[in-house]
């Protein structure tokens, strides 16, 4: 059997269905960035060693560089572009901006999504739980502290009325 | 003009930086995020040998491969280049010899990356391998063909300020130490990328994740043999730099050439492995430090020797070499000083500037050395530093001019904050506290290429509706330089951050800034921005004063208004003033430039080290050591930094925390090691960098000394705070376990080995024999004559 | 960007279909979580023309049964669900510990127990890109003739780098393998082979479907200690798994296994027999641990020095045993599994 040049893949990304024709050996990372122009998802190694390419699949942090699109049909994929809704930034995005938790901003999309997955399951996490949750995303700029603080700030605002 | 904090509405405030929302939304376009119609992909074939002669490169099979549009070899880009005019020793693609595993040899452009990779496999290179030089010792021994020129010695320095030999003989106490600092790398999360496009009229544009677009611009002109006016370089926001993107890289030149050859946009994104080969990171340095003291612990003389393992090319190495000896005397009042250094070529990826450029290694040597001396003299580690501090507004024996000096206050902050003096003698088993101090530059006082022009320039254009366009060559690499520029201009003009529209690092549009390196942007681009803003403000004041019938010196700009100082009701809106000025004399623009004062001393080599101002830092580090395994964890760090003035305290603290993080990585795990001529582990998994779980509690203290030459008194923050942390870790381990690890990184196997060692030490025993050139007996400033 | 080789991607709906596809396609491999295989393929560590995804197979509960009558774990259960699974809170706690210590939260969310048990043995001459391996000279595990870590060795010394494998061995687990020619259930002890290349007895068409843990009689305690440089990302450079069966406060059975000291998990049960019939105190445990490190023979092909890793073996056996015996961690020592806590 020969290797097909392209196969049909139907992905649900940020709540929108997309029907694509892509090579079957392209990872989700490549499809998001190259076939869907969702370049908010970054890459630092393509080997699962930095998690810079992190996205959410059914609300869980996944590595897009190791995920095969055909296996993700029917599942809900969230990228950083899907974090804001109705033109409003997610509380985590606001907290990251306010506290300077994004320096170069390269690990930021993966950090935000990983933190979102945490807050969605544990709205008021301890510092230790935050450290555990983001331990899979490398950051070289911040020393992580501002990121912890931003997650805590966002958590403190969840459930409080918007200002 | 100095401003008190009360007068300031933006400077000094922890405001959200202008690019923050772009970054948290994923909208920031890094170089690899760019794509153009008809874009093709470039890949580079790299040397599999640490050292070899290239006999033949056969590209016909690669050229014939379907989907391949171009193949380049060294003959297509024969002009040599290098970041320093003195070290023009690199080729975009090697022609005659390869000098490290990863040295570029050939390049292809193809319609996709699969095809490009296949084409690389079809290029056949015939090599004659040469015996590789993989260490300082091998480089000095020099058996075999020198890597460049007539020997493996790239650069030597031999300077003496005052007769140190005489002072050593007279000293009450003399100690000598030998230590080693292994090389490590920047590891920015973003892999370098460049995209080149040639317009129909032949003009070339290169987007690149570079800290130094101006230098890339110059190199492109030279290597492509094109007028710089036909080349546009746009630096994209850097996904981390740390010095790793401040050189000129093969892939930038190759992408440009491939675009010229094919007429198609060409993108090259390095793989993570290639980033390790691009390197230009921390030099491995072997050091010997010998110091004479009075019996109460005052330094009478110091002799410092460094041996730098430079890798295969020059890069910034001449500067790195001087930096290993430059800042000893800005931290301590050293009356007589001898500095000898040699940088050697080896067959490894070239080393260059990483955060702290050339100074973390001697800082590690000096601060561990002082701790040992303090113990021998029965003085506490804090006191011995305090007894040797230089003074504000002074010159060092090697002619470096100190302006503001906040080190003593930094020391007090961390010593008090941590309870260092009391707690260090009563730590529980396996626990220890260590202390160290440091100094760094706020921008190099001399440019990389010799010229009399400014180091930084800013142009402003005021919009008749009150908006301000700010153009500057500086590029934000995550440190927040966009914010600094915008905040300074907004402060001077009395408008808000949102009114400032930034255009940065585009050689067609923006005036020169030399780049985001050497901690220079806040100080130099900040001063240029301030001058530009004052320039346009003066013009607005002139027209406003006429309209208000008052003296222009009576006016201030604040809250989008230009008003009389003591009668704020009398005034006009900022936009109204712009309209008056525009009606009066056309488009309202202003420029500002910054040229650092000429500070170099009267000796050869004095160009490296001078800076218009120095930052200071002090740190206390606590360690928790596992006495069975030798593992070391850092639970808490106290760090104080003399920032001059914090333009944005939140961003400064971010730089300090990031520096502490990077220092802990270097102290405990990060290292580039080589085996069989290859980088042992060019991957993010095996090159160990700390994770979120290793983050200590950090107590950050900002000390403000309002430097007279910094913009609003500001000094640097990006690099200095890294420096004291590494020796403080080593000193803390000694406090905890009584062992000295005179070698960075301090890995658990070394700690355990030292614990079982009779001398309770792991580290180099000696430096290799090397004939340094005769010492240059340099003049010393008047205040040090006869001391 | 590092990319996968061009390949076909098949998605069978039943285990039989998967096994048949594998039998029919000589250049194929199974993929589940992909966290080990995809990076290895991007580095061209295998020549593969077809991937057969196990992710479209019917998925039942992750865990079935209970300690008293034995547990069955679906091989496709993800590491993160097992790390937090209440059924693994008792006698089989070491398995939950091992799953929780694998790499990163992202990898644990994607990776499966079956995949972790079958992690391709690692070596820092082998887990490198194609161009790096070409430069150093290919090793026998892929494309070459010799072992680069032991040049005169006739065999490959790649290191078993699974966290769950030593635990499965210590807990005396069995696995069900479902192949084109039928289904078989074998002890984990028979799953592995002491060879860095042919490291399992699983045939290439066999899908691991279930991991079985035996019914527990009496009280069983277990513990897993993992040595690695960083508390996230890193593979084990040593793993110590122990399981103690208690009878009236005395040890009636002591089992143990080491990970990452050779090409397969190494059973140290015979070396723990000194604990039998005793109520072990710290001194007894230290004595047993001292001797139980004998089978640990690390080579210079992982992170950190192999001398140090050898020395750590008894330390980690001691720590695992102390935990399983309910003794407090030793004074003045880091407990590597206690994470840095801030504020």
C-alpha cells in the first residue's frame, strides 16, 4: 500500500469544525500552524521536551507536537486563540498581562492553557498544585514566580464579579 | 534633570507593558510564525566531524531531487564575516575546513521540509578528518593543524596596574585558588528562525529573530556584496535571547541568498539541535585567582588568570576574554591588579555572550575565593566585602568610572532579610546559607565597530490627534524594552502609554540602536528616547508659551495637557499644542540620540569594561543538601539589585527573578559537554534546565541610587542579578556540608565525591603552563598612584 | 521543524483487526499515546511505513476489580488517570506513584500504562537525531554494528527506562497479549528480555490489552522511588520498587525490582529475603539495602555518572523499603519525592 498524500480530517478547534485535507503524518502542531494559521501554538523542540506546543484536548493539557490529528476527531481542541471569548480576555490572560508573567511570550500560550486546565478542575489551587500543574512547561525568562502569582491572581478573581 | 518620584506619573510605576496583551493572546508574531505566499523552506547540511578538511562537495543528486529549487555551497557565499571587525573568521557555509560538529557546509531550498531533508541526505561531502582539539589543554599543546592561523591561541591579554608582585610579597596574607566554570548555553524557548523575501525590484527583506538587527544588516551587505540600502532587516520579537541571538548566523545569510537565487520567499527555522550548534554561549573558563590581604582583610593586590575555551570561531570572544578580568575592580577597591587571559580555539560550537557576558565565571572564582579568605582570617563573609568596597564617583585602578554605587545597601538588604549572620552558624544538618555580591555594566561604552556615531537613536512623530509614533532600532527580547521606550516618552510628554505607537527594529524605518545586548537598551535607548521626547516637548512648549503668553520654562506636560506649572488651569490639551506646532512649522517630529561618554583608560584593551554606569547586586542563597546523595535544592533566595531607578518595578523584578532562575540552572545543572567530538546531548530533555518545581521562594529588593547619567536615573537589570547567585550557591554548600565544589555546575556526584574526599573538595588542581605575553605595565589613575 | 517520516496511519476498531493489520504490514508499529514513539520516529530511530493506532479501539473502564480479588488495568489507561485512581491507593500504591512520576502532566495525560511498560530502552548514544547518530557513527540498535557505550560488547546496552515496569515486576503482575494467532497471558517477569534491542517477548503483532495484578491476601504495602535530575520531564536513571506482604506485623513476603540499571527491570526479590519473618527496623533495612544493589550495573549512557548511579542504588532501595515499612524518612536528608513547596 502506498502512503496517501493527504487524508480528510475533521477537527473541532476552539468550538469550530474544520474539514481539512492533510498528510496523515502531520502532527496536530503542524496542522494547527500550517494548515489552520493558528500560530499562537508554538514549538520549542517538537519532541515533547518543552511543552511549548501545549494545547487542550477535552480540557486536558496535551502536546500538539506528539498528537496525531486522525485520533483527535470528535474531540474538543483548545488553543490560545480560543481562550478569549466574545472579545474578552480570559482572567488568566489578564492576570498574566498585569503581573508581567509573559516576558518573551513564547511559552505563554502553553502556560495559559495549562493553567486554564488546572483552574477548570481546581478553581482555587494551592501554590504546590500550581507548581505541579505547570511543571511540564519550560520557561527560560521568568523563573516561574510571576506565573505562579498570575495563576493565583486569576483564581482569586474567579467567581467575583467582573470589574 | 532629576525628577523626584512624586513628579512622575508613568516612570516608577508597575504598569502593563505595551506588548503584554499581544503576547497573552498568542498574536505576537515570532519569526517562524510568519508565512508568505509561495514560501519555500531552507535546510542546512552540517559537519559530522569536529575538525576536517572539505575535499569535495557533490550536490548534483540533491539538485536533481524533485521539489528542490536551489542548493548552495560555500563557494556561493565566499565572503568572510564575524561580529567583531577583528574576528572576521566565519563563512556562511564552510569552504575549506569545518571546525565543529554542526558547522554549516551546504544548504538547500525545497518546496517542503521533507524534501529539503531528503536533499540534504543526497549531498555527498568528502572529508579529510583532522585530529580534533576538545579542551583547553589540548589547544595549548597544539599538536596538529591549528584551528585558525598559526596557533590555537585566539587572543591573549597581559595587563598590570601597579606592581602586584611587590604587593604580594608585602601582604600579610596571600591565597591562591583555581576553579573551573563549565560552558553552558542560552536555551531560548524559541528556536532561531529567519524568513527572506526578494521583491520584484530586487530589494531583499529579512525577518529574523535577532537581538542585533543592525549587525545582521551590516553582515548581509558585506557577505551578499549588496548595498545596505537594498537590504531591509526586520527583527521579530525574540522568544528569548539571553545573548544567544546577538551574533550573525549562517541561516540568516543562507536564507537571504536562497531567496535571491530562487526568487521565492525562503524560511529557515533551526531545529533544537541546531540551536545548540549555533550556541555563542557561556565560555568554559579555567581560572586562577591570587590575592594579597592585610591582616584585617583589606585587599592589597590581585592577580587573575583566565583560560577560555572559545570553540571554533572568534565570535565575541575578544570581548569575552577582556570581560573575564574587567569587573573585579568595580566590585572591590583593588589597589594593584594584574590580569592575564588567553582565549583558545577548540573544535566545539563557538562561544560568545550569554547573560553576564564573560563575568559569571570570574565572579564565581572571586566570590568563592573571598569566602575562603574570610574564614582563614576569621572575618565573616559580609565584613570582608564591606571592608573592600569602592566608593561612588570614583575610578578603579583599571580606569573604570563608577558613578552611583548601591552595593552596600544591597548587602544590608539581603543580610538583614535572610538573617544571614545569625542563621549561618546554626543551620540544621544539610542546610546552609551562602553570600556573594557582584557588579555589571549598563551597556558597553564602546561600539562593536569603531565609529563616532551614537549608540542609540530614537525618532518621534506627533499626530495631530495626540498620538505619538516612536521609532527605534531596539528589539524587545522579552525584557520589556518596548515598555521602557514608551514609558519614558509618555512621561516626558505627559501622555499615556496607550498614546505611544511603537515601531522597532526595522532598518528601513527605525533609526539605529546597536541591539539588545550588554544590558544597554534601558540606559542608552532610554536616554535617546528621553532626548527625543524633550526635543519635541520643547517645540510644543514654544508654541504653547506663545499662545498662553507665558514663559516656556513655566510650562509642564502632564495628563495630556500642557499647563503652567503653578497655574494648572491655564493651559491647553496636548493635541491642541501639537496642532499649533503643526500649523506653525509643519510635521512635528523630533529625534534623540545617545552616545556614551568616552571613558576608556590609556592602555590597549581599555575599550572592554567601561560603561556609563554599573549596576550592583548582592545575594544570599539557602541550600538544602541530601547528605546521602549529594543532591542540592535551593529553597530560598534573597537578592538585592541596585537598579538606579526602576522605570517599571514589576519588569525589573521580572528580570531579577529570571536572572536568579538562570543562575540556579547554571550553578546546579546546566552544562555543555562533549564526547567523541560531539555535543553530548543537544536536546531540551538532556540539557537540564530547571522546571517550575525547582523554583525557590525569592525575596527581591530593589535599591534605587538615581544614577546621574541614566534615563531618570535608571541602570540595568537584565544581567547583573544573575552574577552573585552562582557563587552564593557554592558558598552555601560549603556552609551546609563543609565541602568546596570549585567547579560549576555543582552536580550531586561532585558533592558526594567531595564529601568522601580527604581535602573535602572537587575542582581543578592547577592551570596549564602557558607563556603569556610580557605584561603591559599600564598607568593607573592618580588616586591609585603609589598605593 | 522536526517532522515524522512519511507514513500511513491506520485506525483499527477492534484488537483483532489491529493484530491482523500488524501481521499484514511488516513495516508497521502500534501507536497509543505516542509520547515515546513519536519523538523516536522524528529522530528516525525506527524505519516505519505504517502506524497502527490503538486509539480507536473500544475503551472500557481504566481499572476493574479490587485488591482483594485482583485488579485488571486496561493497557490503554492513561498514566494520569492511574496516578489518581482510588483503586491504586492501597496495596498497589507503588504503581500510582510510578505513573505520577512519569515525565510531565502533558505526557501523563497522553501516555498509557501499556506504552510505559513497553518504552523503548534508552541510551544517550541512541536517543538522538539521525544526523547526530550518523556523525558519531551509528550504533547496533539502529543502523550500526557496535555498541558505543561498550565497544567490544556483542549486545546492546540500552537502558530500560520505564517507571511502571519495576513496579509491575515487584507486584508480580501479568499481562495479556492479543495477537493475530491468539491471546496469551504471561507474567511480567517473562515479558522482558535482557537486551537493549529485543527487549520484550511480545511479538510485533501482539497488542498488550490488560495488566493483571494478583489478589492480595493480608496486608500489602508498596513503594516506588525514582532517581532523576529534575522533578519533571526526566526519565528514571534509577528506579526502586518494593512490595511487602505483612502477616501479623511481620514481613511474610518481600519483593522488589530495580529500573534503569540494565536493559530490563531487574528482580531483587531474592536479595530482600533477609526481611522475611522480621519487623524490620532502620538498621535491618539499611543492611538489606546494602547487599541488594548487587545486580545494579549502570553504564555511562544516561544522565549523570554511572559510578554515582551505582552508589545511589542502595540508597534508593533503602528509601523505598523504609517507606513501604512505614518508617519516617531519614533525618537531615532530602526526600526527593517531596516537592519544593513555596510560601
